[in-house]
């Protein structure tokens, strides 16, 4: 610490924009050395720093009291522990957890444990190791509660955080174990299969008016990288054509400057954060959205009173400002040089902004429309199933395109219907009657990969 603070404070003294007392090893670099400190208003920078630090903590670690649902009601932790350790069934080994797409934050795993895992003397095929990893608070987005002093690996409940769906790791230790990447959608995560492990699913099935077997069919239809954030409001588990109603997990980065959020534009980031924390994660807060009080469109929401949730104490509302600020601060990642062909991407940029008409909606540098970035299903040349599930009932939002390269897995568009960028461009060719040569299409793909 000392070694770090001395030179940094010296830099601060010559007028840069951070305060010495904010420096800890985790955030040792000045946030923006190019920005001169504005005389008289250090409170703004301090507020920004505080909101980012608090928001990161909430995004990564806050369960909002959701353990009362996932542990308390569904008893999901018992399926993880296994019958040998106060739970039910065989338990979940780390290999099984990783195969379900759960990720491990290598920075949180105690060094000794990492060493023994590497050496092979602690097995990733034993449920006990999963409990060790949970105890170290290293399973991304999953928080284990162990408040039994007599038995250190007695998991008594489990809660979830935003990071379970909206973070992944860089695989630097091994596949599934590495450093956190906040905001990257976890397209490996089979959240439906994980929830389906819970020994008690009636509290989830009953409000939908379905039995547990039907609920399991819905959960298992999602598959990796997908989740349905609306099924517990409208009860639509499947599309009319029988396919899953789930959407691919979106990026939670590169969202600053974007007016409306979710694929169908439910509201702002903070609207959606409150929505998810209360109605999806089953945290305990306050949520008000009278649009959900519509028995025709949202029968399950009406049954559960989701349009007007009030908990005392409220474990969500005080965290929304910092969470919002942090969300907006997460930049979209930049693709590494060499992952795309730079001269082709430059030619693609000219097409994107010209002949191919993309920039009409994906306006650079936001890559969505400043203003009200919404388009009807007809305009987009696709069905309106998912659009019709939002309160506005008919729009898709122009997806901001930066960091596209991290969401190739699982496909593009809200439900991943286009397997790759070539398929997206082929769709626009038909829709916009574009006359693109094979070379031009290839150049556009390179440009999209460069964003
Ligand atoms: C179980 C998985 C899951 C969890 C947990 C979750 N989300 Fe999401 N999130 C989704 C899905 C799926 C969507 C897309 C919903 C849609 O468009 O219908 C989404 C959408 C979003 C969006 C909109 C992105 C955009 O492009 O506009 C933001 C922002 C977001 N989530 C942030 C959060 C935050 C913050 C939390 C924690 C409070 C959270 N999410 C918890 C799955 C999840
Ligand atoms: C009329 C407005 C409009 C035009 C023109 C347009 N887009 Fe889009 N774009 C959208 C909307 C709306 C979505 C979201 C569709 C969905 O999720 O179902 C989208 C989604 C995408 C996606 C998927 C992003 C993701 O993460 O799923 C890509 C890639 C894309 N557009 C590229 C392009 C390219 C390339 C062009 C030009 C050939 C183009 N768009 C032209 C509105 C437009």
C-alpha cells in the first residue's frame, strides 16, 4: 500500500483528478489522467468514484436477500451440497458446475486452494470442492451462506447476483476459471438447467398456474446462454411455433448513451435493474410499474402483485443509483488486433455508413439511435412474438453493436436466431434489398468484428 500511495499522491499533487485516500491496490491507477481536476468541485469526482466502487460491489456480490427464495423456498443449495452434506441427491461437483456454465473467479480462490487444484490433490470431481469454492465466494454470481459454526462446509442457503448472467471469466487458469469480466454475457450459463436442480419448484410453478413437470420443460428448453425474463409475468413458456421463448443473455456493457434497455425497450437501465432484482432474482425491495397490472397481457404478474412490490426492509432501492452508474461505466471491450482484418474492416465501415444503410439505425459511435431507438417487427422483417411481450407490445430496440465479438456464441438478434454475422447480413440484404457483392459482405463482417 505505502509503496503505491506515495508516488500516486505525488502525481495528485500536480493536479490530477483523484484523491489519495481513494487508492487501494485494487484500483491503484488514476481513473482518467487526462482529466484535469476542476477547481472547487472535488465532490463530483469523489461521488463518481464512490458510485463506481459501490456499484461494482452490488453488481458482483449483492444478492438483495434473494437467498430467501433460492435457498429458503426452492432449496437449491441442498441440490448443490448433496445428501452426504445436509442436502439431497448426489450434489454438484465443480466439473458439473463448470459444465453448466458457472464460472469461478480465480482472484477470490485462496492461493493454497488454487495450488492444490492445479496439483490435482483437490479434485474437481468432488462435491466438497464446490462447497470450498462457494465458501471462498469465488463462484461468479452465486453466494453461499454458511452460518453453521459447527460444520464449516454446511451450506445453509444460496442467493444470486447480477454477475451470474452478466459476467464471465477470461479462462486464464483453465476453462471456466479465471479473472472476472463484468458485463460480458455468460453465454455458457445454462440457468434453466441450474434452476431445474432445485428440489422444490412449486413456489415457481404455482404462480404460473402450471405443474412442476411443465415448469421443468420450460426451464430445460432454454439451454446455454439463454434466459426468459418475462415468463413469470405473461406465462408464455414457448413461442407459438413451439420453440423456446427465452432470449440470449445481452451484454451489460457499452450501454451509456443508450436510451432504452432490453431487446424490446422496457425502460431505462435502472428501471430494468429494479425489475430484475425484485421480480427475477427475487430480491427484497420496492418495484412499481403499473404497466404490469394488466391481466390480459401479464396474468402471472397480476397474480403475484409484481406491479407494486414493497418489502420492509427494502434491500434493493438504496443500491440502484450506484448499480446504475456502474452499469453505465462499463465500457464495451475492444477486440484484439489480429481477430479481424483491419483493411477489410475499414472498407466495411464505409459500407456500414453508406450503401448498406446500417448506420441509419446503428448510429456511430453509439451504434443505436440517439433518441427513441425502437422499430416494429415489420420494419425488422421478423415476427413480433418477443416485441409483443413488452409493455409497448410492438417494438425491438436497435442493439448497440460495440463488443459484438463477445456475443457470437449463441447467435444474434434477441433469440439468437442468426447463427453468425453472415446470417445477420443476409437478413438485411433481403430486408433492405441491398445489392452487396460477396466481397462487400465479407468486409461488413470484418467491420462488425472490429467493433
Ligand atoms: C438470470 C439471468 C439474469 C440476471 C440474474 C440478471 N439479468 Fe440482466 N438480463 C437478462 C436477460 C435475459 C436480459 C434481456 C431481457 C429482454 O430483453 O427481454 C437482461 C437485460 C439486462 C439489461 C439490458 C441490456 C440492454 O442491452 O439494454 C441490463 C442493463 C441488465 N440486464 C442488467 C442486470 C443487472 C444490473 C442485474 C442485477 C440486478 C441483472 N441484469 C440480473 C438476464 C439476467
Ligand atoms: C431499421 C433499423 C435497423 C437497420 C437499418 C439495421 N439494424 Fe441492425 N438491428 C436493429 C434492431 C432493432 C436490432 C435488434 C433486433 C433483435 O434483437 O431482434 C438489430 C440488431 C442487429 C445485430 C445483432 C446484435 C446482437 O447482439 O444481437 C447486428 C449484428 C446488426 N443489427 C447489424 C446490422 C447491420 C450490419 C446493418 C446493415 C446491413 C443493420 N444492422 C441495419 C435495427 C437496425
